């Protein structure tokens, strides 16, 4: 899919964010724990959820997905164990989130080939394997496969070797059915981890420390099926705030979970953008002037992704167009996690951007350059593609973004929503 965008546009309007992609891809597999129907609401209509549904149906799930009304009813009564290969898993690293629920339900996992993912770089699974071993799971790793046996798994205290949301979620789901108490130190605390915990608590699991880096889980086999509404997607909320900020637009974002946005809003403030709230609605009034904090003093401002509750690494690309829109100054962007997470910024130089790649993890953006439309190639990184669209919106002339399919892994109705906000944009 290619996207054509006219520059010099200002967005204006009201938007309802979709349900969280990362919550959905954690909670849908977690329904494997139940042998009775579960209803999930606010499910985003995206490719990654499509892939999960197909995998679950192969395992024997009966799934009714009302895409229009955004709910899903999942009946796992007749679930059975199946080994999964790359043909089943597709190019989606998040299918590793099936491991914890499958070990809890079947006592075993067999991935004959591990799935791929987006082009961010090496994404090792060691944190998952080490944590499972701490709970007594026998793990057999192949060059590109994984087999696990949880026959002798027991509740236990463990330290995660990496503050990984997916590793944390896998251990939470397995620990939810293990008798006794499992304590996870170094747990990730991202919104999607909290969402999974709250879903399981409603179902009868005792979990303390939700939202912190220490979780204690008391497992139970007596889970009660519930109806659960997925959180709004904090990435999508950040996306529309950034789109409005970069174009000096006005926007109201409903269901904007303000309690989870203090640090993200702090990053916006470093660019002269103040996010206001009316209840749970985020508001930008279009009166802001983008600038780079410290530029008057000749300082280079730094924007660093860090583990939650700091700036999520996936949102880092959304702030690069804000730097490009500033009249002057320098911003160092630091992606500590992925060694290929910023190479796509070379495409922005085709539009006149002055960007220096310092090393695989850092780039410097020099603001104040005249941006012009161009034909650019999108990477397979969701928010990087959004960043390219944002830059095209603030450039002069028309831009074409080639192979922008990654957008729909995380943003349902992206182009449709932009049109509702007054943007002239086409996909082909």
C-alpha cells in the first residue's frame, strides 16, 4: 500500500482512539486460560489481531468478532494442543505471547519455527526463557524454534533479566494458574501489562503491585469468565496529539487515559506544546508555537526513550517531525532498545531534513530546514511510517510514501481518520 499526502495541511476535529493493540495481543491469548466464553470489548481491527484469531481458531477456539461494534466473544471450551510453525505465526513477534497461556492450559509449547517481526533489529527472547526456567519450565531452544514443558512448574520468586512487557505478560499468565505466590521483580509496568493484570484480577487471580516493577501473583484454577474492555491505545493517543502539534492543529481526543500521560505530556512540553484535559478528553487548541527547549542557549535537547512510566520507545519517532517543524535548534533522539530503530530517518533527508546518524541508537535532528515533498520508502515499523506521514504534512508539495502497510498493524482506519480531521490523503 502506498500513501499520497499533500503538504502544508492543518488537522482539526475530534477523534476516538482505538483499543490498545498491545493489550489485545496479550489478552486474547490469555483467554486460553478459560474453558468458558469470554467477551472482550474495544478490540482494534488490525492485522495483528487477525493473525491471532486465525491461530486461536487453529487451536480450536470459536471466535465471534463483531468488527463494526468492536467486540469479540471467545469460546475456548474445545481448545486442543497444536504445534505451530511460521506459516501459522506469520511475521509477528508478538505471537510469543501464546507461550504463557499455552503452558498454563496444555503444560507444553511447540513452536517449530519462531515468528519474525518489524525491522527494528535484534529482539532476543532470552528474558522469556530464563523466567520460565525460574518457574521450573523445561525449555529446549533450537536455532529458530522453541519447545517447553511445564509439567513441574511451580510458583516462585524471580527477577526478570530484562524489563520486557511480553516476558512479564507471559510469566503473569502462567503464574495465574500455579498454586502459591509468584513474585516478579523487574516487571514491566506498561499500560498493556496493567490491562492484562486487571483482566485477570476481575477473573479471580490475586495480583498486587499493578503499575509497579514488582508484581505478586497468587494463582488459581478457579477462573471466572468476564467481560473486559480493552484500554485505549496510548500509542494512538500520542500519535494524534503529535499530528495536531506538528501541523498546529486543533484536536480533541476522547478516552485519552490522562492518568497515564504525565511523562509523554512532559516530552510534548519540551517542544512548546501543552496538552490540556477536559475530563478524560485530551485537548490541543492550536495556539502553540513549536520550539526546542534550550535552543536559545545553543544547547542540544535530548529525547530519550526509557521503560514505562517514561517515554515508550515505540513513540520516539512521533517527536522527530516536531523537531523538524521547529524554527531552529538541535534534538538528539536516543533509541536505547533497538539498534535498527532509527535508520529509516535517512528517508527524511530526501525531503530536505538535516539529520545526522550518530550510531545505531542515536540521531541528531537539526531544525529549521525547508522541507519539500518527495517519494520515500516506508520501513516495516508502525510509528516510523506515521512519522513519515507527519513530515509529509508539514512539507511543501506532495509526497508519496511507498509500502506503508505497517500502518495497519497498529492503526485501524488511519487514512480514514485523517480524512475526518480534514487531511487530503489517499492510499493505493
